[in-house]
């Protein structure tokens, strides 16, 4: 478990309470406390009520069919996601409303109204059709945080293609793995994107990945423009590669939306698990859109005049659900930013909040901890009085960071919604409702109405401390793992009968609030990014100098967790600083920079049980400089002392 018991005790001693501000309660989207009881009494009716706010070409005949672990929601219903995010609002006379305000890292900006976004999406949907993309085909999207990322996603949904967005920080190898796993027909990328003043060479990475991605027939390349495109000319291969702007110049913006079945696949999103191979989490159409739409409205208390900014990247589930689909389904005015929070200076986020009058701000604890470290003077330079609601997601937020967020960013005026959910859950599951819930720093509080969560022991008994469990199906749940249904059943549904196992430890306090304590499996959460220890280990042993590697998480002040690797080198290979750097780069090349180990400790041996199993618990103790626990099952107890010495030397 990620948290040690000291931190846990601190958490549970937390007794500060923050009731919703009075001004907030009066006009909150959800202000009837009876909602929880109503939803619990008849969850299907509750979700159907939300679903009926969407446009359906044909109504559903059955709300839920539950054959554990397979759920189908809104059976028989036909709808289209891009229609619900765009046409529906344009048809309601809201075409001139701002949909998207985008700012690039160098400061260039672009704004789209709903009518403009609709036209762009329709035109690009026609482009995709022109490239031979048909209903059900997979399309990989590997783009920076530019409007075309949202356009590409929505265009896929318009024609019933299944998108697989790959985070721009992933390496060519990771991209190729995802192209191949999904058998993508088309890849959409850009010549590059800006990040911390540098260029992310997306097209060059894409080209590298295409050497081993035989299913990809066409590549569409967005020209990021300006100096980037001058400095990074894309190498366009005749017949395969096409410029986005050239294809769009001839495309009609008239494109009828496909009538999709509620249970048709909407997208695949790869996420790390406990093996070396990421899982393609599959989400479908009707249930997903219903829950992201409902939670965006209720959790962020979305009103007409709000300006909403979620700082995630579209490459992660947060970007899918709470930059693109949830906000657009609600006709929200969205801010999207391309780059880093400290470029050109550490006040960038706050300048953006002031400039666009952001009212709702959703970010990750790792970012909040970095802001804290950078100092209060940065937010103090900007007028943050437009903010009225703050959110966090991605990892447990430590009470200290929560209090800083509350005081320095929210000026003690803004409720904070700490939202627990996962790629697999598709949408927010555990969260305060800002007009109803008294919050406490460090807890995501209560399940959203219509969601049933509890804490169970390994053998399925209710407990106050143990493993988080979701006991009933929910609309936006993953339906399977792409191409590996067995893995779906084994990973999530084999611990208890017909109950979903998210992989998190949790505790419940006297108010019934849930305190999420972090992963209990071999999945790390580094700066809010999910990374499997096995993926990093596979990347390390892929290097010819390495025989064996064990990777664990170690506590990190800003990132939450950092990666520590214990590596055994091949006979005769000197464990030098140069090799250390080379291995870090190797992992960066195999997976992406986010997976580079923070520390690598070279060791002649790893602590193993007599049956040969690596004792990760001991490695975590060593990595975090703690007294090591029970070593009696070790084959060679002396190895621990030697490792501790090497780790201390490495840490300097
Ligand atoms: O451990 C939990 C943590 O992030 C994991 C899910 O990661 P991912 O699928 O990448 O999705 C992140 C964005 C939804 C969870 O298993 N997690 C997410 N939100 C919270 C959290 N842990 C504690 N509190 C949260 N609010």
C-alpha cells in the first residue's frame, strides 16, 4: 500500500470540516440532500433521469441488463456522442456560444463557438470517411493539447469509429504497441507540440512507431504552426501522410451523425496494470455519456456563466471525460492549455485563470504540491476572484496540500471537490457534491448518488479499513479489456463475487466518508500518472547490460510517488554512472519520459524468498529509508544490509 501507517494515522486524525458556503448552497445544481436516498432506492430510475437529458435518436427499452461482470446500459437506445456534444446545442440556438478557448504555450490563442466546432468536427469526420474509416474501425490519436485533439475525438464518435488516444509523452515503442493492439487504421498526429519551451517531436515519433505498425494505412498530420513548424519540418511520406489543413480545405462540413447503439464501443484507452502490457480499457456510448454528463454538471456545479478549466491532458481519462465529453455534453465554456505550468514562469496557470475569468478549476494533487513549493507569490500576482469551485483528481491529496489549495487558490471561498475515479470507471465515482457535502481535507467523501461503494477485506467481509469495492454496476463502467476479456474478468472481478475491485486501499471514518489510501497492487502513481512496475522492469531488462530488475514506488514530496529501480547487471558489466544514465534513457525510449526511474541502485542480488520471489515490500522499505520489516523468509538475510548501504550511497 502506498501510504505508511504514520501517514494513515495523521489522515484519520484530520478533523477540520468545511461545510458548503451559504452563497453556494442556495444556487447549487444539486441541493436536495434527499438525492442520495432517492438514487439508492432506485438507481436505474436515477440514471435514466440523467440519460433522458441527452438526445436519443431511438429510446432505450431496458435501463440495465446485468449479467456479472457484463453490464449493458440503455439497451435498444440509439444516440451519437458528437451530436449530443455539438448539434444538440446548435439546434437549441446556442451555436454562437463559446465552446473552447485554447491557449498555446507560446501564447497563441484560438476560440471556437459551438457552431464553429460543429463545422470543424463534421468536416474532419468527412475527411476520416474519405480515408476509408468505417464504423467500428480504430483510429489512434497522438496529438499535443491543441483543439484538433478534441476535434479528432469528436469526429471519430460522429462516424462511429473507435478512438484510442495516446498521450503525447509516450515513446514510439509505446505508440506502436497501442497501434498494433487496436489494429488502428489511421493515425492522427501533429508535426509537434510545445512543452516547457521545447518541441515534442510527435511526427518523428509517429514515423518511428510506424515502422512496426503495419495496420496503419493513413497518417493525418496537424501543422502546429509558427516557429515550431519551421524548426521541425515533418517528413511526409507520399500516399501515406496527409496534412490536416489540406484535407480540410476540400471537406464538406455537412456530415450526418451515425446512429450508434448505446452499447457500441466509443473508445479504447490504454492504462497500466500489473503486467508488462498495458490494458485497452473499453468504454461504450450511452452509459459513458450519461455518467460523464451527469457528474460534470453535479460535481462541478456547472452553471451557464461558468468558465471551466481542467488541466489534464486528453491522453488520460480525465481529459476524455472532463475536458471533452462531459463539459461539451453540458454546453460548457471550456479552457484548454497546451503547455507546462511553469512556462514562461511559475505563474502561468494563474495568469490563464485571470485572463479568461476561469470559475471552475480542476487539477491534480501533484500540481498543487508543485505550486506550494514554488511559493504563494505566484498566485498572488494574479486576480483569482473569478474562481468559485476547485477540484482535484488522480491520487490521494495530503491535507496540507488541500489546505493550501483552499486558502491560497480558493481564498477560503471555493468548495473543493476531491474526486476519486479511474480510467476503468470512466467517470467520477466518489466525490463531494459542492452544495451538500461537508468536506474534510484528504477524503473524497461519499459515493456519487447512484453509486454503491464500500470497504471489504480480502475475503469479502465489510470492514472499516481494507480494500475499496464497488458493489453495483454503474453506467460508465468499462465493458472489457480490448482483445483480452479474460484479463477483464481476472483483474477486476475475481477477488469477490460480482463486485468490482478497483485496486485501491481505503478506510471509512465515523461519518461514512471514504479515505482512499493508494494502490494495493504493483501499479505506481507517479505525478498522477499510472505506471506498472512490470512495464518498467521489462524496459530495464530489455537493455543488454541488465539481468534482473525490480521496481518499486518511493514516496516523493511533489510527485506523490517516484520510481526506484534495483538492477542486477550482467557478469563483467561495470555499474557506472554512465550506465545509470543510459538505463534511465532506455526506459524513456521504451515507454516515455514519465517512466524514467528517479533512482537506480545497482546490486549483485535482490532480496528473494527461498522460493525465488522478489520481496518488494523490503525494497520499498529500503527505497524509503525505513527500518525493514520481517526478513525471516529471505533466502539470504545479509542482502538487505548490503542493499541499504548501496541505496544510501546512491541517495548521497
Ligand atoms: O489509486 C487511485 C488514484 O488513481 C487511480 C486511477 O488512475 P487512472 O486510471 O490513471 O485515473 C486517474 C484519473 C481518474 C485510482 O485507482 N486516484 C484517482 N483519483 C483519486 C485517486 N486516489 C485518491 N483520491 C483521488 N481523488
